[in-house]
C-alpha cells in the first residue's frame, strides 16, 4: 500500500500508518493488516489525503493526520467494530460549516470540535454540552480572529489554498463577512 500522504506531511509510510492508527500490534506493516482493516484504512487514508492536500503547511497537514486519527478512535468507541470509518466519514461531512469545510479554512480545532458534536455516545454528548453551554459559539464567525489577522497581514504564512478558501468563505458567509468587513472587502494573494 502506497500513499502520497506520507511525503506531503514529511513522514514515511510506516510513521504515517502509525499516526493514522492503521497498525498491527507493534508493527506498521500493511501486509500484516487483515483485509477488512486494510480496506477501512484505505478509505480513511483517502479522506486524510484529500484533507491534507487542501493545506499548504506541513505542520498543519500533520495536525490533520493526528486529529483525524483521534477522531477515528473516538468514532470507534461509539460503534461496533468495523463501523468506525463509516461513522468518521459521516460526522466529518455534517455541520454548517462541516469539519471538512473548516479544515480547508485552516480552522483545525474548530473542525474537530464540529465533527465530535455529531458523534453518538459520550464523546458526542460531551461535545454537544460544551457547544450549547458556550453562548458565544452559536452565531459566531467560523474564522478565528487570529487567522483573519494573518489573512490581512501575512497571507503567505497561510498558503495559497487556505487564502483562497478563506476569501471564498468570507464572500459567501454572512456571519463572517459582517464580523470581518475589512477582510471581506480585500483581494488576497499569498505571494
């Protein structure tokens, strides 16, 4: 099994499999994975590959791999064995904006919180309680002030893909556009 994700995050395949939770006991040998687990790992790694390629920064790409592995592990606790990847894929597409959309904006922490809110069981219950008990999150902008500041003052640090995604989001999201009118009115390039 080869995956272009490894080089895009600066890891070899063994380390990538280990970080993604696709290992066999103490070894990260894809030939030792059971066929069913290998298929689940392939589906999971395909999702990870698409997510990491939406960002330009190697550190952020690595955070996606480790965050996705943690969410997959949490999903696995909420369902029967073998259903973890299906649940992972479902919860990352839920929300407005979804985990996937937030990852493309570089809002990694918010993205994983959004996905956890859609998990069944204790992890999802805890995430929903936290979300509902924090009054400012409902109706709050999807972009953090820190990232918008970086967009305005140092877009090169974000990378071309994130700058483009943030700009598109600011144009299409009334909440973020009204929260950050200066950013919504500017054209950006990361060069």
